């Protein structure tokens, strides 16, 4: 039973890697959005 839980833990770890990669993409998108907002602000100024 303990072995089964350990195997499940490996699966959760792999899922965590996917979430980490997704987090990188979201962070990059937020930075691009911030840059776009700054450019719009400069045009309005």
C-alpha cells in the first residue's frame, strides 16, 4: 500500500512540473500585457 502511494506521489510530481511550465507561460503573458499597457499610456501622454 505504501508503494502504491509512492507511485501516486511520482504522478503528482509530474503534474507539478506541468503546472510550473504553465506558470512560466502565464508570467510571460502578464509581462507582455504590462508592456502593452505602458505603451498605450505613453501614446495617451
